[in-house]
C-alpha cells in the first residue's frame, strides 16, 4: 500500500477511536443524569481498552508523520510544536469559559465533548514533542542512540498496557527504567553546539514557551475534570503511556534549556571557528578550481579580514612573470592613497618576502616607521604570500585598536596566505602550461610546413644520383637544400644555412627556397644567380642575419660542375680514379653580408669540376662540422674526409648516412645544431 | 658577458671574454652600437679571450659593416684563434675592405688605423 493510504487509514482509525471515547463520555453523562450511583463507564475495561487503542494508533500515526524529519530546522520545529500546544491550551481555556456560561442540561454533554477535545490536543502535542525530540537526539544518528531509543519505546509500550492491567507493581517496575533511559536520552544534546548565538537564543525561547505549555497541560490535567464536572477514575490517566511521554518531554526540554543557556556565552567562539573553517574551505576551493589571480587574492583578503576581525586590508604584489597583471590592486575598506601613504613609511612587502615570516606592528604609534603617520590604524599585520618557487607579494591587515591580533589569528592568516600561495602557483603553472602547449602545437604545425618546404626526393638519372639527410635541432630550423632538373637536362643544386636557428631561421629558410625556385627557372649563369640571390636576401633579412649557400650547376653533357661557394662551409670532391679528395674552398661572401653593390664584383669565377663515373660530391652544413662531443671537441673536417674515403664506393645514401651516423656517434646524443648532408654521386 | 673597453689614441679596443653566442653577443652589439652612434668608427676587437663564435656573434660584426664603411671607419679583429679565423674566412669576411682580420701572429693593430 502506498504510504498516503496507510496514513489516511491510520487517521481514520484514530478519529474513529476518538469518537468511540467521546461516545463513552456522552454515555456516561447520560447515565449520570439518570442515576448518580451507577459505576463509572469511563473506568470500565472497554473504555480503558479504547483509550489504549487510541494512544497506540496515535503513536503510530505520529511516528509515520514525524518519524522521518529529514532536514533539521530546529526553531521551525519548536515553533510548530508550540503552536500545536497553544491550540490545545486555548481549547482548554475556551472550554472552561463556555462551561461556565452554559446552563445545566447541555452543559454536561458539552463538557464531555470539550474534555475529549482536550485529550486529543494533549495527545497530539506530546506525541509531536516525542518525535521532535527524537529527531534532536538523533543529531547525529548513532547505533547506540538508536538502541537506547528502542529501549525507551519498549518501556513506553509497556506503560501503555498499564491502564488495562494496571497495578502498583507495574508502576514500580516501569518507572525506574523509564527515568534511567530518559536521563540517558537527555544527555544527547549535541545539536546545541551546532547552533550559532542567535539560533541558540531562539531555541531557548521556544523551548521555554513549550515548557510553559507543558506546565499548563499538567495543571489543566489536575483541574479540568473538576472544572468540567467530569468524574473519572484517577488510575486511568495518572500513570501509563501518556504520563511517561509527558515526563520525558519535560525532562528533555528542561535539560535542553539548561544546556542552551550555559552554551550561550561560548557560541561566539564556535561561530568564529566555523567561520574560519568555511574561509579555509573557500581558499581550498579556489586552489582547486580557480585560475583567476584576482579572485584568489580577493578570497584571501576576505578570509583574512573576517578571521582577524580587521578594520581594513589590502594586498601588495610583486611583479611575477606569467601573472596576467602585476598591478592588480586589491584592497578592502581602505583608500588607495592611504595604502600608498602607509607603504611610503615602510615598505614591508620585500622584507616579509625575504624573511618568509609575518611582521606584526602591535602599536603603530610607537613604531619607528609609522610613528609620524597620521593614521587611524593602530595594529598592522603583514604576511608574505609565496610558493616554493615564486614570491607573489604580501597581505596586509590593520585594526584601529592597539595589539588587536592574537597569536591564533596570526596563525590562521598565515595559513590562508600559505594556501593562497599554492593556489597562485597552481594557477600560474596551469596557465603557462596551457600557453606552452599552444606554442608546441604551433611549432608542430610549423615543423610540418617546413618539412614540406624541403624536397621529399631529389631528381636524378642514370648518371647522377643525389641523396640528402637533414634534421633540425629545434622543431624548425634554418638548413635548406634543393635541386631541380632543367628541361635541357642540367641540374641546379643548392645547399644553404641561415644564420641562427629556430623560428627566425625557419622563416628566412622559406625565403631562400622562394629565391632559389624563382631564380632557377630563369636560366641564369651561376655568377648572376648568386649575385641576384644576395640582393634578394639582403632586401628581406634583418640586419646582421645572413645565409651561407653553395650553388652548383651540373651539366651532364659536359660532365662538368660549376660551383660558387657563398660563405658556406666547403664541400668535397672525391675523384675515384686517383682516390683523391679535394676540398672546394674557393668562394665568396655569404648572402646578406654585403648589401651594397660591390658583392658581384668581389665574386671569383665559378669553380669548375669535371667528373667521371664513380666520383662523388659531398656538401654539408656546419651542424656536421661543428658537432661537439662531451669535451667540446668538434667533429671537424678530418672525420668527414675519413668517412667519405671509407664509403666512397657506396651509394649516395650510404655515404650520407655514414657521415651523419658517425657525427651522432661522436656527440653521443642528438646534434645541437641543424644539420644537412647532401651527396651527389656520378655513375 | 664581460667586455673591456679601452680608449686608445686613434681607436677603441673592445675585449670580449668567453663565448660569443646568441646570448652574450647582445652585449657586444650594444657596445658597438654605442660607439658607432657616437661616431667612433675606429674599432678594434681583441679576440684573445674569445673561445667560440656563433652565427649570431658573426651577425654583430656584419650588421655594422655598412655603417662603419659609410662613415669611413675601420673594424680590426686581432688575435683570433685558428678555429675562429676559419669561421670568418669560410664566410668570406676576410675579403672585405673595412673589416680587417689579423692572424694570431699579427699583434700590431695601430698601423691599420693610422693609415686612414
């Protein structure tokens, strides 16, 4: 069945039983009008059984309605309880008043009705009280409390049987455990300590009012039957369930009132503590989620002001790299000019940051630096905000009282500052990490783009085999190589190196590619080619930047190479016939060095090399030559020469690999500079 | 990096100490810029305590060549180690009129300025 249906059924049963009781009373009235010496119907076993049934069903109904109060709103509950009580009290007052006004024939029946109403009101009130106090006792719920309560309920149920099988023996047996268990339950007043001062005061008032209601009921219980002229057997109401509930409610209320009263003075301390905990939590949350420096600092200042009960406060920051704005101004209840004035007297921020310890001025009027200040403040506390790696600044709080900050306060403020330091550090690291990731993403893209700038495969034919290996020290670099085959079967080849490395070099490298391709299409002689390239590069590069380049034109028809070395590190020509190695040192200035017109006139004639099958031309950039081992020795030209001699019979790829691998082996790690090796093998 | 600067009779001697790489060459650049701006275009750079020069270091000298030439000045580098001399000569810088690169044996610098 649904809970609502059960509740409805229970309510119906309660009402029916109440009507039954009312019936008994009316019958009694009827009988007593006729004959006064008739034995009391009200004392009969039927009456008593109905009464017990009424109690039991009311208890069950109250348990269903009030047994599961989820949220504890103490003053609300007590207020409702009081209002319930007031309904009963006013009912009793009205009934006695009406009773006096009425004439005899109706009076008796009306009294009976009023008595039953009062009974219902009393039952409703005390059962409500029972379950509300149960909720208070179960704050918080523990296994032991539940067991105690179950025992208490058992005693109550036993007490319920009393009116039916009542004897004094019963009474004695049940009273002792009832009192014991009530006292045990009364010790559970933990809820009091969770209230703040105002809530305690309210609870105290409401409980006192309820005690008054209870006393009214107790008095009414004694006087009402007499007043209403109802004759009842005392043993019906004097002991048993309802009495037990009344005793428990009274004892618990009085006990709670006492506890509340004595806890009033200390509540401000607890309130402060809980405020501090809340502040601490707030800062902690800021640490976990917040990336906004201003917000973290604002939280810190608010927490400090609240905890220290300070008059005003502000935060001074030192410039920190990565912080959005080093000039963030955070202050509370103090003007910027006042802060500046105090700051002028004594710059504490640097001092506390250096010492990593707070600085307290107990009496600014007596402090050598602040003595001459016309400030309304008397106490000043300055606490550094820093992390392991960074000094962020300091938080200042002031009070207009002398020696206003106690040790505990300073400790709290210091721990807030510490937490804030961690929060700032986290925020900074996360921010810079995000930025770094973005840069890395950009660099990755740049690397991809640059890789596409270099030819994936070099041209060649049966007589000419070309192979290049190139790698950058950073994501992007300044090495360049390229080769194109002209329609008439000649090859134009370039290997170059832009000064510097990284992004700047990479941009110029792209520029070099543009120049190479533009000029290679024009069928220029090597001389003009290099001179024009110098002019083009001079115009686009910033002062001090330059490009070294070796340009060659291979003419397979003549089996001849014409070469101009423009500042680039000299390559080698290996002659297979006499196994000789020739360093191609003849050359001119790198591109972009001489930006005036003299460049061309200074250029020597191109170096001409005639080749035969088996000969090898090896070009490279200085990343290979200047590769260093741990002792800073250079790989140098001799080792390159040796590698060429050793591998001259191999393919172009084998020779290039041999040189690169041996340089890598030499440095024992990755090369520090961009490197390129370009091998041309004539077959 | 430490760069000593001595005012000679007809020229200024700069003596950088250590590696002339991307970081340290900035200081040399500032020194030379100040001199050139002040019209002191007779500059001698003593390489006796320079152990290494990167392309950024070379860039410093290259970037003032035109200006020094146009003001009729002279840049003389002396006491270069073999390695550093190679770096300059491979780049072709030894072929310029206004940049004179002396071999380690040549220590007499003054004559190159007096001629002018």
